[in-house]
C-alpha cells in the first residue's frame, strides 16, 4: 500500500503521545452516533459509552487482536428498543438485546462448522437492502417529532424547529465541505453547533451540570440486581429478527475493512470470530443497560485516512470511552442537549441509513425491474414502513420491521429465478 502517511501496523504500539491522539480520533468518530442511540431510546448515554468500550475490548480479545474495529451503538435496534420498552420497560429491551447477542453466537458457531455461503442464501441484497431502508424511514417520524415539538408540551415549537434546522444545516455543511478526519465527524460538529444555537434560543438548562459530581457511577441496569429478567415471546419477536439485518451489515463492514487494511479478515481470524465478538459486545451491553453494539463505518473511515491500524489504538479509544462514562459532569452535560438538536442530526442520520440500503442494491447491481426483485422489495417496504404486524396472541406481537424481514426471506426462498436476487457482485467472498 502506498501512502504519504506512515502506516502503523495492526500489532504496532505508537509512541505514547501519538497513541493518545489516535485513540481520541477513533473515540470522536463514533461519539456522536453512540450517544444519540441511547438518547433516542431513553437509555443512559454514559452506560452506552461504558458498554461500547467494554464491548470493544471483548471484541479485540475474541478476534485475537487481529481486527482493528471499534464497536458502538447500533441504529438498527432503535425502533425495536422503543417498541420493547413501551411494552416491557427498558428491562425487557435488555432481555431482547441479550437474546439477539445469543443469535450472533449461534450464527458464529454455524459459520465455524458449515462455512459462510449459507448466509448469502438467506440474506441476499434484495432482502437486506429494503429492510435497511425500512429501518431508516421507519425512524423518520421520531426525528421529525424531536425536531418540531417541545417535549414539555408535545406541541409544535418554532424555536425548537429553528434550532433543529440550523443543526441539520451545520451537519450537512460539515459532511460536504470538511476534509480529512473532520469529514468523519459531522454528527459531532452538528451537535456542537446546534447546542450553541440552542443556548442563544434559551433552550439549555445548565443546572444539571452545575449540580453533578465530577465522579459518578453510570446508571447501569443489571439483571438480578436492579431487576428480575422475564422471558417474553413478544420481546423475542421484536428484537431477535433485527439480528438478521445487523449480521448482513457486519459482513459488509468486514469486507470494507479487509480492503482498507489489506488483509482478509473474513478468512483470518475468521468471520465466525468477528461475529462472535459482536455478539459478546451486545451481551455485555444488555447486562448493564446499554444498546446493542456493532461495528462502525466511521471507524473504518478513520483507519482509511490515518493509516493507523493498531489494535492498541482501538483499545485506547475503548479505555477512554469507559473513563468518560464515570465523569458525572460529562453525563450531565449530555442530558442538557435539547431534543431539537438531536432531532436535527437525526433527520440526516436516519436518511443516511435508508440511503445505505439503496446503495446496497446499487453496489450489488440488483435489477429492480425484474418481477421477482420488484415484488420482494415492494412487499418489504410497504409492510415495514406501513407498520403491519401479526398479533400471535394476547401477549405476543410480531412488529412491522421484523415481519418485513421475515416475509422478505420467505419470498426469496419460494419465488423462482432465485439467482437474480444476488446481483452481479457477491456481498462477500470467503477466499
């Protein structure tokens, strides 16, 4: 690989001052998105930082220190967590996250024993792409509600909408015109710019920061300590099917990361290890009240620009995340961010999620004009975005997002001309 930037290998340990700088870069790249997820679903951002840090360290151990990847909060689980919390509280959502993590472990075991090609047969681009679009567009009402309405009254507020619009504009400008590392953290710039704007609009209350202690334990939710876990088939139906989508996203991230670093991580240390690492990180998060974790595209972007592939740098970012989680004033500061600011960045973020599903169809050169592909994508989109659900019994309901994924998989299996759903480019290749 040729680069004017001195490349730092996977097992190299940079000089201490550079190690700190590189670690902070990785942390900042994922910071905005990682705190946004718990903010949206009513979990603690401090716990999300702690669980992402511990999850990343577990991931590095499971992958034998061979994959430089930082794990952060998964956007795919935002809708399911909100739905699970509404019916069973945050404790129910944690049970669902734990079960989703176990699915990762089961898939890792199957890959270890049977290889990876069977995943492609279940999750072709024509299924995964539209489901990702459903995830992004399904969250659109959440973003608009946060951007337009005053949470205290639940009614339209011109001040909140103005702050959200300015936040969105700053985020867009940062995305379009910032170069190098700064182009990877537009969410952070959007939140900072929106926060300053909100101060001028009088929407920020600094009293929580003034009252908070410098050192404080995060508000963890621990099973059998703060609550007694209760198994629910409804939680299973809401949370577990989303693991199907995040598994496909994980595979895509591993492909891109392999190209950036110049090593085939799907082959060595193996896709089974990276998926198991994702599952372990999600289980760890569920045991302390954090959202499920997943690999981050922003992290891959930092690696591509800095050419610093050291797992010791990734571990440093994880340790810093854990440290920030115990700074009480930091957690209090996050709580003072107005919903309008988060709504502004969410408008772009959720749109990007939906667009990434469209990009998957384009990158794999899926012919959407073919009847089979048109039928599968259309049914998934309408069922998922329309909010269709199946009421199994009084206590069990399969929600739209999960139902869309399940029906998409079934349609792919039963409709003829199955090969047309894979496109001209394979999603991954083991060798």
